[in-house]
């Protein structure tokens, strides 16, 4: 692979990961917009996130078992095209589905989420297939691009909604469709490296029998749930539960979450080592951040706890990929597909669980009395209860990442 092609291919992969930032974070930023404009409930808003990640999970599982059936280079190049189509359809929802807004949001979410599923399965192994002196740090760099993309999505969306208005959110979606279009143009003319896949479906079974695979999958499940639950609900939580104005909550909470996510991954890309230790202490830090954000009565401290979760959880997803690649180096696309499936399942379950718990508390007749005694509204109580339940994922993660750390130490010994 020549140097010019390598640089352009990396840029295309980075731009595709920025597209994933858009796909994963645009809807959560618009949660309160959809609720105010169209009366969509918290459970349905959480379900929108679930649709996103279940679609990605479905793509992940298809690639897990049938990756040998795909033209991998072609699939890589088609990925941003799907994303662009989905985002354009998303922007046209008020015009195409004026009497069924939620249905339109679901349909367009399925389209661009399928692109995100393709990206999760294919972009990481594409980067891994490019010759590098330090592949672990290259992987962390790829995922740091995603984090900085999150920051851009949050800042641009917040400024747009504040100055232009929530009623024009569809133009924001149309603007973000330019990113996958740019990724497609970068991929054009690039040579995508060959990636290994099992020669037939039966070859997958040998990997499925290995306990270390399931340990890695469970680890990324918890990492995905820890990161994405806070990422998806941070905006609404800061606005409704902590009662911080949306502009400041999105900038100093949600955007700062993305900054912390980017700093954590960028630091590991520059100087990182001992991934097992990083994952273990990240789970402990994430647990503390979740508990502080849910229980601390001081809004500013709650805001920074939400934001600092990004730093603590930053390596849980890419770090789990690093461990899986180290433990199962010959698995190729299949291993990345299985890991993507685990991460997407966690990213599906976590945010949806928070939405269900929030609505359940709000609908509970006894919640009003408890909320009154705690000097808060039932909506605040419900969202705090949801966030408290969300802390279960990093709590369990402490145990799982301790096992991962122990496994890595045994290999070193």
C-alpha cells in the first residue's frame, strides 16, 4: 500500500468515524426538541436510541456469521453512502411524515444506523490492517476522532438550536449529511486492504467456544452501556433533572463529556500502555461519576460528574477491542463484528433502561410524595432514579475489567 493511499484511506476512516458521532448523538441532542414539538414520551425517546443500536447490532451479527459472503472493500466504501441517505431522510421527516413524525424518525434512524453498524465492523479492522509500528495507539487514535466528532456535533447543534431555533432542527440534520458525503469522496480511488474472515460459517464455531471471546464481549457490553447511557441522556438529564439551562448544560456538560472522551483516548494514543489497568480504574471512576451525578444536590458538581464520566469511560470501548485483538489475533473481521455486537447491545440496553425507569417513576403515584419530600419534581426524581440504575453497568464493570486485567497479566507472565 503506497503512502498516499494510506493517508487518504486513514482520512476516509476518520471521517466515517465522525459520521458515527453524528449518527450516535444527533437524536439525543434533539430529545427535548422532539418532546416539546411533538409530545414524544421519554420511553419512546429511549426507544429511538434502542432502534439505533439494535439496527447496528443486527448488522454486527450478520457480519459475525457471514462476513465471508461480503465484498469487504465494497462494503467499506458504501458505508458513508448509507449514512448520507439516512440523514437526508431524517431531515425530510417533517415533510414526508407530517402526521407520523415518530414513525419517520424510526425509519430514517434504521437507515443511518445500518451505516453505523457497517462502520463499527469494518473501519476498525481497516485501520488495523494498515501497517503500523504501534497498532494499539492507532486504534485509540481512531476512536479519539469519534470523541472529538461528538464535541463538534454537540457544539454545532447547541449553537444552531439556540440562535436559529428548535423548529428548524431538520436543517441541522441536512447539514450533517455533508460529513458522510465527504467520507465517500475520500474513499473513492482508495485501495482498501484485504482483511481476513472465516472461510465458512462453521469456522465461527471454533471462536465461539473460547471463553476469552465472551469475556471480551461482556467487557465491551459494559463499556458501551457505561459510555452511551451518559452520552445519550446527559443533555436531557442536565436540563430536566439538574435544571441547568440547555445551552450551558450542552456546552459544559455534553460537549465537555465529549472533550473528556477525546482527551482520554488521545492520551492513550500518545503515551498509553497497560490497557488492563486503564480499564479497571476507568470502571471505578465511571461508577463514582454516575453516583455523584445522581445523588449530589449541587448542580455544578453534578454537571462536572456527567462530563468527567467521558474521561473515565474513554477507553472502555476501544480498550476492549485492543484486548480482543491481542487475545484473538487471527479472528479478523469476525472478532471485530462480535465485539461491535457486544458494544451495541450495551449501548442499546443502557439508555433504554434509563428511559423506562424514568417513565416508571414519573407514572408511580407514590413518587409525587417522595419527590415533594426531597424538594424536587417527579420528573427530576424519575431521571435521577434512571441515572442511579445506570451506575450498575460500571459497577459490574469493575469486576469484569479486573478479570481482564488478570488475564493480561497471566499472558505477560
